C-alpha cells in the first residue's frame, strides 16, 4: 500500500507538470464515461430495475388476439368468462387505462384528470400498499357498490395540496360524488400515468351477451404457484376457443393471450435501448484507443526518465505498475467528471425525453449506476494503461541512453497505427447506424398525413355527467362552441370531431364491422371493418383534407332527421370497393346508438356513401392505411375534439378557446390544448430521440477518431522532421512531402474504413425494426459515411503535412 500511495503521488505530480495532457484525457474520459453511464442509467431505470410490485415475475397481462394474431382489447363479458373458467390464476382484475374524468371543485375551474378503471382486486394483485388510507375493498367493483377513488401522489399534491384530510371526503368526478379512500405510493404509475383509479363496476349494457363485441379493456392477473406463462397461455387459448364456439357472431377467430407484465410495460423499447448501449460502448472503446495513443506518445517522450529509472534498478514490473497507476488516476478522475455529465444528461432525458418512454420517471443515478461507473473506470484505466506500460517496461536502456535515438520504444509506431485503424473502423459502424436512423426519421417526417397541420389549434372538451347524458345537449354545446370559435379574429375555419388525428386521449374510439347492401353477407368474423369518425360540417376543409370524389357533409346532413349519409376514406375504397365506384352505395354498421333524449330509442348506424376523402394517418405516421368512415357529428356524437384553423397567434387562440368554453359551460374541462403541428411532432418523439442520441454518439466518435489521427500524424511528423529535411535537401518539393504524409494517413483510414464496413453490414440488421423506408444496406448512407470519414481524415492529415513541408533542409544536414 505504501508503494501504491507513492505511485499515486508521483502520478499526480506528473500530471500537474503536463496540465494540457491531463485536461485532454480527463475531458475525453468525462464525455465517454459520462455517455456510457447515462445510457446505462436509462437501461437500468427502464429495463433492469425490478417492477415495484410483489413477486413481479408472477404477474401477467391478459389481452385478446384478433384473427391475424395481433393484440386487441377484450370485452368485459369475455373477461368474466375467463375469470370463471380459468384455473391458471389466483386473481384477475380488469384494466382500462385510456380513461378520463372531469374534476369539479368549488371556486376552481373544472379540470380533466386521467383515470384508470380497474377491477376491485387490482391493487392486491400487484401487492402495493397505500401511502395514506386504503385501497379498494372486496366487492368495490360490483354493481351498486359505493363510488370510491384512489388518488395518485402527484394528483394529491397538485389538486389537493397534499391535505391528508381529503381521505374520506367526497369529490365530484364527471358529475358524480366519489369518496377518496386512499393515496397511492409515490412513483406508482401503472397503467400509464393516471391521476386516479376507480373500480370497474360494469353496467348492464357492458356485460350483456349483446355486448361481447365491445372490446375495450385489458386485464392483469397473478399466476398460480407452479403455473408457467406458457401453461396459462394454453389455458386461455382453450377458453377463447370455447367462447368462440358459443358466440360465433362476436368471437369467431378471436383469441386471448397472457404475457409477462414486465414485457407489456416495457413494450418495444428493449432492443433500441440495448442498441444505444452498444453504440455508446463503441464510443468508449474509441476513447480508450485515443488515450492509449496519447499515453504511448507520452511514454516515448519520457524515454530519458525511463532509462534513468531502469539504470537505477527499477524492474519491468515496477515501471509497468507506475504507468498503470497513472492510467487509473486519470480514469478515476474521468469517471468522477463522467458521473456529473451523466447526472446532467439523465436530468435532460427525464425532462425532455419522449413522453411515451416507459418508466421515464424511474431513470436516475442510483447505487447500481454508481457501481457500474466505478467498474467502467477501473476497466478503462486498465484498457488504455496496460499497453503503454508494457511498451515502456520492455524498453532497452542502452538504446534510450544513446543520443539521437528516435522512437526507441520498438513497435510503438505500428501499435499507434493499429489504434487509429480500430478507431475509424468503430467510427464507421456508428456513423452508418446514425445515418440510417436519420434517413429513416427524415422519410417518416416526409410522410403525407392526409391533412395540413399548419396553423391549426386543437383541444378536447370533457362532456361528462348527467347534463350531457343524451345527444341533444351534447349537440347544442358543440354547435355553440363552433359558432363562437368561428367568430374569433383570424379564424379561417372551426369544426368538431369525436376523434381528431394524433389525439392521445380521444373521447371516442371505435371500430366495427359493416355490411355492403347488395353484396353477399360474409361469414361471421370475416366481415369488413372500419374505424368510425363522427365529424361536423366544415371539418374536412378546416383540416385541409382533400376530397377524392363525390362531396362532403353540409349543414343539412348534420340533422338526425336527414337521410343517413357517410363519407369514406380512400383506404376503405381500395380494400372493399376495388375497381368500382362507391358513390351511392349503402353500408350498414354493427352498432346502434341513442339519438334522442328518450332512453332506449335507437337507430342502426348506416348510410349512403356520398364522398371519398384521402386517407389520414390518425395515430402514427408509420402506421398502415386504415379504413375509416366519417359520420355527421349530430348523428353519432361523442366527447368532442375541436379544431381551429387560424391566422392568429396560437397562444391567443388557446386563451380565447378556454374563455369561449367557460362562457358556454364553466363546468366543462378543456384539455389537450395544443397546435396540431406539436401533436404530430410528439408522435415521432421516440424515433427522433433514437436518431438524435445515436447521432451525438457518432459525432463524438468521429471527433475522437479525427483527433487521434491528428495526434498520431503530428507526432510522426515531429519524429521524422530530420528525414523530411533531408528529402527536401535532395530535391523533394513541398508537395512531395505533403503527399507522402497524407498518403500515410490515407492508408490508415482506408484500412479502417474497409474493416469498419464489415461491422455495419452485420450490426445494421439489428436496426431493421427501427427503420422506416430505409434499408439496412442503404448505398447512399454507406457512400455518405465514406465521404465524411475521408474528408475529416484528410483535414486531420493536412495540417501535420503542411508542418512537414516547412522542414528546414539546412538544419537537417547540420544535424547529420
């Protein structure tokens, strides 16, 4: 330990004597270790940290399967059948996360809060405990049970100031009194990030046999002891087959499946995050190679010191330990700075990262991240310290003591060249990956969404409670708001829809099967399907949607007493009317709807096709075209979303929109207020994040590789200055010397580029699921990377080459 302490003190003195060298290495390590620590912090928070539930490995997520085997919602009645027939689970609880409630308070504007509708055993299945109060008791989700609610910790503090006395009190949600029975623990956000949880007490219309086509929920379950997930999936398959045989009209070819709850929460981010981890590891390797080169150069400049210490009796092991100690001191210092960089980077990710990144709030510097950073520091110190230590310890005293011996640490030049080649090979992999992600993102942003998002402000209004139980009240409110919005200064158009594009919390989201009049009735489970989209007259022009043929809705079409008409999109025509004109065709949908204040008075949703509009991307720019049918809003009203095309300042329009809603009904909450441009931009936040982070890593790798090449070439020119002087004395021109130096560097880059192209060919296959409209072996991307690397390398070689061309022949001959 005394020897180690002595080596540390000596290493610190050596570094203080070379502050520029020390700062260069520390800055490089801070960026490299900070980057890899930050990405590991994300991986740790999202993927590695266990779910905060009791025995999370026994929790599964239940959902239906459509005829193509894709996940879909279940109906409440089907879930009740699974609960009664399955023996694979100890408990099952329904989950419906995309739900919202209007919170009304005295002397405060109505507020829309997100809520999850869950089964009574939801919290007990997860095994979490209330922070204050209690969770649901047995029977809380039975019909007629008292209305109760559990608040999230953020909502408790935001809306009630953290007042403990709110427990036991009644609050107004959607016009109904709910008793607050408990506060969820901090950090508990499942499913999604709800502000509240309330029991799923099913109404008669939701659990009747005629409601089996109402697919609107998922479920969580706890596996029975000794039952693996595969066995539970087989059990669900048998039950789904039994239900389909009994109810072919609703459940033909509909299945069910169970997946680990962890996989459901994490979603599809696991592979991209590990890819980012691999990318930042390449940056770290490049940094190690760069620092190894710097240490080799530094060791070459310390030849006299090494020779004296060897002559005085220092053995190879002693010299090697000294160099390794210096490397470890640098690595530990770089890791300390890297932790600061990582904490800053993670704070930015949590604040500005994609909102749909799962477990975003759990990303932080914890004990595991600190240990990881410490281990990385030791490994990095050994990685870039061992090679210079071995080179220095094998040096020959006689050679180093001999005057004029240049480059006496044998093999160092070849080692430095190999380091540069490896840096550019690794850099090529990162640049190709970043180029593919950028190209994919650009193509995604070039997708035509089917509407014009510029100068459009959107918002949702929460029409809940008894006041808006029937359609006439809803229609009157919508008509009044549209008239007021249309009268605002700068407004070009205003309209309403039950589900606008890129709405993350739609008041209405439904798809159903339909029949085409005059065509044979297809078998159950094979009927054509369409999304239903109620819109008001003027919606298509306000959204900037193009009509393909026929006409769109007018005010007379928007009356309940008018002949039923619909407008369909081009995707529906392409799929179900190939080669024919759909105008004038009649279609009937598999839903009924109350259209007046008289309970039980319903009509069958149907209509004559009067027009065709271009297909709109509703939820994702990368999603395939989806058949959709537009209804007049008053015929099929739902929770409205308003769209305003305006030439005024969006901030002014947003303030006016809130004021106009409050003037019509102050109890209606306004939420989701934003520009449509921002809504579209938010939908691509995750691919933008992947492309941005990978590009930053690639840029850092390129900078490190270029700096490494420059350092090697500059040192080589300094060592060969006498040689260049003699060449010029014998007749070589400045251009000959420049060409010689540049060609030496070009050989290194060409070798690294060739070796590096093998990596992208293999590695980019991992990016297939992340690319949109771009192929892994994209020639344009590979060509661009070659040009960028070639240009940057040429610049790195040109500056030392110019210095070599200024060598003084007289000084060189005098030295000889």
